[in-house]
C-alpha cells in the first residue's frame, strides 16, 4: 500500500502492533515504510526494549529516569551484544583450530533443571557442542565441585532476573563464553564465582553476590548491566576489558582491582572490544546531577556566590600614572565561568546607570574619604574583571555592555575540550585504550571503588562513586584516567595517588568528601584538569611527600580547608584555576612545600588567598587574589617564596601579611584597595597561631613527615633553582601599593628588610610606617605620594636607611623620624606639612 493512502498517525498505530521480525521486514519495503518504522522510537521500540526480560533500562544504574537518545538503537545494542561473544576476528592462517570459532548453523538449545533435559549444569556441559545455548530453568542450581567450561557455550537463565540462581565455581578453559540473566552465588567450598586465564567471557544482566570474579591475561571480559553485591572483580595484567552499566554495592575491599601492566599477549576479543570502546567514548556524558542532590553544582551561582561582593576602584587623571610606573597590572576576573550567571549579571547591570554598578558595595570604605584630586569612581564587581584588559581600559569612561560581555567571556575557565586540544599528552591519555575500561557504573555503600596497583591501567568514564571509604586508589607506577565522573561523600579522599602513580583526572565533579578530593603523594604525577572540586570537609587537593602533578583549569570552592594544600616537598604546577569561597586559605604551602602557582583566580576565601609557612617556598606569579575575608597573601613563620606579578586587591585584611622570620621575595605586584595595610611585616606570631582553625593541623601526614628529608628529583630541583635568585633577606621590590585602607607598608620587624623601587600611593594612612626595626630596614628608590597622612614614619629605636626616594604631596609630613639611620638623596616635595621632621632622640644623618 502507498503511504499516502492513510494518515501517518494511522500507519503508526498499525505498525505499533507488529512484532520485531515484522518491523524488520517492513523497514525493507521502501524508504517511506522505513521512515515509519523509525518514527516508532518513543512508542513501539521503547515497548520492545523495556519488555525484554533480559534487558535493563539503557541508562541503568545511574540515570534510569533519563530516556536514551534512541530506544531503537538501545534495543539494537542489546541484541548485538548477545551475538558478539561467538564471533572472532582471527585470520585464517593464525587459527590453529578454526572450526572451534565458527558458529554452527545448527546450534542446540539444552534445558537444565526440573523438567529439562539435564538435571545439572555439569551434565549439560558434558553433552554440549560448541556454541550451544544452555537454558537454566527457574530455580536454584547448585554444583558440589568446580565446573570446568571446556567448550564455548551460552548459559542463559529463563524468566526475569532473580528466577535463576547458580551456586557454583566455574573455571573457563575455552576461547569464549557468555552468561546472561543469572544470579551467581558462591559454592560452599570457595568464594570464587568465575575464573578465566585464557578466554573471553561476556556477562549480561547478571547478579553476583558475596563472591569474586578473576580474569587473568590473556583472558579478558565484557561485563554489562550487572549487579555486584558484596562482590568484586579482580583483573590481572588484562590487555583490554570493559565494564559498563554495572552497580557495585557493599564491598568489603575494592569492588574492582586492576593489577599488573596490560599484557602484550592479547586475547582474540581485544580487537572487538577496542572497536566497541572507541564507538562509545563519544557518547559518554557527564553524570546527571539529578541523580544526586548535592551534585547540583551548576546551581552554585545561586547559592555560594550570593550576595555578590564588589570592590570600589578609584581612578583619576592625576592618580593614574602610578599604574604605568608599576607595570599597570591587568584586572583579572573572579572565580566564575558560568555563562548563564554572566548573562544574568549583565542584564542586572544594564538596568542601572553607570558608573554606580552596585550601590550596596560592601567594600565602599576602601577608598579614602579625603581625596582632593578629581576622581571617577566605579564599583566594578569582582565577577567582571578580565586578565586581557588593562586597568586603564576598564576605567576609561563607562563600562560599555560589549566590553562587559568581553570581560565575562574571558573569565571562563577552559573547557575540557579546549584543554585536550592544546595538551597532546592529555589528549593521548584520554584516547588510550588499555587495561580496564569502566563506563557508566555506580559504586556505592562500600569500602573501596577501584584499586589499581603494580603498573595497572584503568580508564573510568561517566561513573558515580558515593558513600565509600575511597573512590579510586592508584599506586605503584599505575595509571588511572578519570573522565566526567561524580565522586562524593567518601569517608577518606576521593581519588588517592601515590608511589609514582600518574594519569589524567579531568572533567569530574568531586565534592562532599571527608578528606581531600584529590590526594597526590609519594612522587605521584597526574594531570588534574577541568574538575569541579567543592564542598569538601577538608582540603580540595592535597599534594604531599614529593608529590607533583599539573593542576589546571579546575573550579575549587567551598572546601572547609585549603583549596589546594602543598606540603612535605610537594611540587605541583598549579595554573588557570578558580579557587574561591573556601572556609580557610585558597592555597596553603607548608612544611617545605613548593610549587609553581601561576595565573589562578583566588577570591572570597575566609583566610589568606595564599598562605605560606614553615619552609614553604613556592613561586606565586600572575595570580588574582581578591575579595578575601582576611589577608590576600600570608607569609608566616619561616615562610619563603617568590611572589611576583600578582594582583592583590579588595581583601578585608592586609594585601600581604608576613612575619619578619620569613624570607619572601615580593616583586612587581599590584596591591590595592585592601581594607587594612597594603603590606604588613610583624616580628611576632599572629594571634591565630600557625594555622587558622581547621587549617592543616590534624591532617594525617606521618608517612610524608618521615620521608621529608629524602632526595628530591635532581632535574626538577635544578629547574626550580634557575627560576629563582637566592635572597638572604626579605625583599619588597617594584610593587604598586595603593588605595589601601591603612598604611601602604606597616613594619614591625626584627630582621633586615629591603624595600626597593615601589610605588606607594594614595593609601588611607601613611605611606610607610616603621614602628619597630631592631635590624636595618632599607627604603630606597620608592615613590611615596598622595597618602592620607605622612609619607614615612620612623618610630624611636628603629634603624632605617632612606635613600633615593621621591616623597610627594602627602597629606601630612614628608618624613617624621624618632629613630636612627640615614636620610640621603631623597626628593621631598609638595607635602602638606613639614618635609622632614626629626623628633625626640632622633639620630639621623641627613
């Protein structure tokens, strides 16, 4: 019949009554009929797929409420999976027993159980020919001794899953086998459910209870739509295997153990598995946040970032020259990359008249009240700053909407796709197909998820790990590739790497874990890219005990301890991350930790944006550290580090706070609009002690502490030293320190301090205040101008050398001194009171 004879809806109704073979025949009649068959995807094909007792929902177990893109395609994949176990890709000349692999046209169906032809599985196997189907009738089938599988057969349970239980231990000695729709339970004499050391085995829609599967190379397996209840699978040196759409619950140890380097002696099925893995990789999507309420992190813009804090930036014609003198640092954006939030922010801004972008600024007191020069005041939200636009660009007239759009665009973190395009090593790892491939699985309510050791390799995509002791543990030169997984509510760390482990951890949602989200120790060196690591009860990422790693383009926020915690010779490369709204420091470097920390956005943290103590010696370069609720950068007792080229502004405490027992090199930073001092140097410990509450004090790092004195990697040590110039005194050089709420530099030092060639401008108190200086404080070649009080204040008993400074137009005296030292070759011009005032027992050589 022609399609046009009847309405399309009536044709669809007629076709919906057809069985599967008839649908196939109809699709071959003509193109119009084929399109009609395809149009039944949400009706008849869905009905066929869900009505098959041996099939589970295509998105089980993680997203059973989400429909697949095509029910027909899902049904097709289920059907094809039941056939592939009997196929081989071996060439004729390489097959020693070709007849064994050739599917017999006349394969038999043997029934096992009460009412069947055979009373036991063992008896049926004795009579079976290659590729026969053994149907286990409903009931409990128990074998009293180990069952040897010597011929390739298919074992299928009749009825729905749970009707057939098999109590047996099976040892496979044939090239291929398939088992489907069976509940496996351990026999009385062993906990081993199934073992193969040479062949390929395929499990579809099975349950495994209180037992173990063992697959040893050159054997391999494919496990789909199976449940492991207090059961596990152990893979030893397997070249390639696939576990997908499986659920693991209640494990007493690791649910999946991957041991040994992938074997070069590949099973015949590996080529088929590789094709299958490549075809499905592109379809792996991020876990659906709806499956776990706490995983709805895309809603962070509605919760953690409210209310939006703003920083009041002040610029005027006479005052803007200091930017070029200090290198005019670009304003870098805050920790947001969400497009929708950016659009909402833009819409809100367009409703108001510029320049008053936000009349309820919480930082409106950062600007001095008695500025005498003409100024243009703009309140720029911290979400609207960009690394690619200069300060002058932002302040030039009104912020036009197209410019704001550009700022918001530049704020975005790099996507995983962009990172993979630019980083060939990451791309190679993401595309690798070796060892165990685990996709769309659920690991819950047990001790461990995946344990990889002794050079093992595993690739985990689109899976969920929750309510475990740990999700993934990778050690001993092993490699793990974690892509787009959801890892949360683990009792220890989410992902744990040590003993030279490596791999790629990318695009994961890691949150609400009791210890670190990612824990890198003992020489481990992974790539950690584009993850969301948030809401942890401890630190987001810990790098300890000579751990390394590249940590890039991650969103790290809302953790109770440091966003990134580096200690015991940890030496990662940390770049391009957004680290914000932590309940402690943004980045903490402690106990001889190091690291290259560059180009990050660190804002709105409760404690210091960067906290360096106890021998910590990082390179902190070109970061935005802003809008923190305490100090921007803290250099505590015995802290070191090169702090260079950072924008440190809008923090509630000081821009930089450091102890005189530390030896930082503070160079070429822009330190502005902080509520208290621009840079403060104290000779005693802060009242909070060495750690803010909950900051690192109780971490379990005993093994790293014992090994902290070990040999470091010689190459990395040499590279590290060439990036630094050794210093023996604390150094503040070439910084722009302006518009801070109190003095630009506040000094109570007990050691030598050099303050060289800085621009100290328009601060809310004096420019430089030296209140205590038992050793020489050298202040040379600085520009100290337009501060709300005096340019330089030197209290009694302080030793100071003031040489070659320009001290201009300050609102009180140019220099007031009660101490001793040298004042030489300074320009002291245009100050509102005395140029130089010496008081009491001052002993200065002028």
